[in-house]
C-alpha cells in the first residue's frame, strides 16, 4: 500500500506501521501516534479535508502545521 498522510500532524506514514487507525464517514485514517488519533476522534470535522476526503474516498494532504514539514518527529528518535 502507498504512503498515507496523518490528518492531524501531516506526517507521511506507511499504513502497515501506523500506530492507530480510525474510520470516519466510510474512510479509514491512519495515525503516526495514538495522540493524533485521539485528537482526530474528538473532532474529526475540525481537520482540513476530513469531510472532503471521505466524500472523495481518497486521502488528501491536509494543510501543514508548524513543524510538520520535518521528515521525522522527536518520538521516532526517542523510540529506538
């Protein structure tokens, strides 16, 4: 499967390595960390593109938040 984008932080992840998933309006979303899933589950419509992605049936890259352009997050180095 191709890389997907975490809708909360914008991180590109391999679906088989996802820390968590959520289904929203018929679309499965993949998350890099459980904290991202929890934020999404609390208010899925808050995240850019969640409603559009579900309607289109494909994941679209949301707008980037500050620091999201980094290819690796601090916890990826921490979890060695």
